């Protein structure tokens, strides 16, 4: 969700069919509520993954994978729709170097869509 501002996610929620309950909850939130929801989700993911960095990467890259069809259909040039978990891992590695344990934790989080 850190790839774009709330207005972009709101637009996707309004114009596209979302596949995950996570996105159905998060994408429509107005900016002030989205910031609070993301802070709570980042804390939960930090506890789950053991890494603030991995948690932030999950929230930045995860929606691009979990809702790849909606992102692609929205046709927003600045948001890539990711095809698979390995593509998400590669994108995460470009954002921040990860050791093998962090990569494994990130990969697992990409497979298991987070719940709020």
C-alpha cells in the first residue's frame, strides 16, 4: 500500500473487483483511516515476521501481488501488477537487501495474504 496514496487505492476499489478480503477492507479507506490501519497492520506483520523492514516491504509490495488483476485492469502506469511470488521477492530485494531468513519470511507473507 506504500506504493501509492489512498486516492489511488480508493480508485481501484471503486472501479475494479477485488479478490482478497484484505484489499476489500484496506483499499476503500480514506487517507486518515488508511494511515491508522496500515500502522496497525505493520505492527502485526512486524510481530509475525520479526522484522520491521520485512513488514514494510510486505505492505509496499503485497497489494501489487495479491490484487494483481485489479491493479492491471486499473491501467495505472506507475503501479506494476506482479505475476508471482518470485517477482515480488525480486522487487523487494531492489527496495532493500535481505538475508536468507528475511527473504523466507517475506516469501511466506506473500503467499499467506495478511488479515487485518
